[in-house]
C-alpha cells in the first residue's frame, strides 16, 4: 500500500509549524540567556571593595535606587527590570546589608527582598557612665544616643529587667554581642539580660551568697576593683582589701568612687575637694557600698570579687615605681609611708 503524498496545503501548514517552533525556540533561548545575564552577571560593586548598604526605616524604593545607583550598581536597567518583576518596589525592607565585590543581581535580591540583613558585633568594654553606654549602643543601631539614654534612666524599664535606675548598668556585662542595626534599644537590652542570666549561673550565685553579696552588690564591688587596676592578676588581692573593710563594717574609702561622684574623670590625684564632696557615692563619708556600679566592670573583675584573695591587708597604694601595680599594707602607718613615696614620684614626674 503506497503512502499518500502530502498536499501543498499540508506542506505549507507543516512549514509554518516548523517556523513557529524555531522562532519560539530562538526566542526562548534568547530570553533565557538574557534572564541568566540579568540574574548572574556581576552587577554590584564591580571591581570595587565590599561596602555596606543601609536601608533606613520607611525608605522608599526611589531612595534605595538612588543609594544603589550612587555607588553600587553597574547596570541600572537590569536592576530596575528585576525589581519590577520580583515585586521589590512595593516590598522595601529596612536593614544593614553587607554587599560583596562583584555580586550579581540574584545575590542582591536574595538579601534585600527577604530582609536578610547582616548582624554586627557590639563590643562592650568597661564603661564609666550611662551616657557612654548609650553612645556605644546607639553607634550600632539606628536609634539616637538620647533615646537609648532615656530608657537607661527610665525606672520602669529598669524594673522590667529586675533592677532599679541606679544599679541598672550592672546588667550590661562587657562582652561581644551579635545584634542587628534595625533593632530597638529594648531588643539590645534583651540580649544583655540573657548574657547576664547566663553569667550568673548556679556556681556564681552560690559564691556570691557565701561571701555575703548579691549579684548586684558583687558588680558594684567589682566596679571599684575595675577602676583601681587594669592588671587582672592583681584584682583578687585588691578585692580582698575591700572585702576586708566591708566585712569589718569600715568605710571603703575607695578613691574611684570619689572620681565618679564628682564626675572629675580627668583628675590625676584625689584632693580634699573630692573627699568632702557630698554624694551617696562618697565612700569616704558613707559606710557600705555605693548605690550602683561606678562602671560596667569586666567579667575578670566580677570573678575577682567572687574569688577574692583572703589576706590581712586593709590598705594599698599605687607602686611608687609607677608600673601600674600596687603595694599592700596591713596598717595605716605602713600605708602612709608608701603613700608619701608615691606622691613624691608623682611630683617628680610632673603629675598634678
């Protein structure tokens, strides 16, 4: 049986189908290639160093576009097309985004479309005042220093975390914390509270109780030790001096509390002005601990208090050799002699 030859009409229909398939195939290949180019060709910080993109709260798409065009984008058209296609123009999410050199559009939108901002490190070192603490926190988030300071001074906020507005800074333990730029101050406070609770574990709570201190009082004592020396190996011995005075119901007579009371942080010597300055922080005039920490003491200083050295020293003075260490005395006469030598060293060095 012979096959029927296709008619001219059938041939033309077949040819048209082949043309349509070819045109569709070529168009598909072209669009696929162009789409691939838009998504995966380097377009962000091309041959430039890494840079951080900050998208502020309530920022518009136009503002984001302007920021990117100013110093990030290589090909504006591909970004604009994809931002429309992916619906980013109506879905701007604020944040801090670390953009790498030679990123492509796919990597960019993977971050900013989902709000996958990058964390940053808040490194808190021993800090003297609430103002300093507020500045360090605000430097890492989008809230002003004054806003953070208002919360640090707010009694209701302190009570929420188990403190009062005077001893609240005891919660802020020096350490490295991972936070996000868009966080509120209370979000940051929550992280500090978690670290504080982790630090004050069963073992440390037991040690504090055994030496007659609460965690807050241990931090207050540690803040004095912190202000006395930066030599960690000497801290337990200095803590032992203050614990001896504290347990004997003597005045602590801690010079750093006078400096804090007067806020005279540039002082090189403690004078009569400091000793007679009326303040609850004046431990020359008042017995017991001051009402709150005079700084945010390091973990080393708190541990030095919890594990203070048992000895018979009640006095110490900076070493006259001005080497950063101290000399310890059991009685006031010995202490005065060391003190005279120390003051002579200050005079010789021109420190007034």
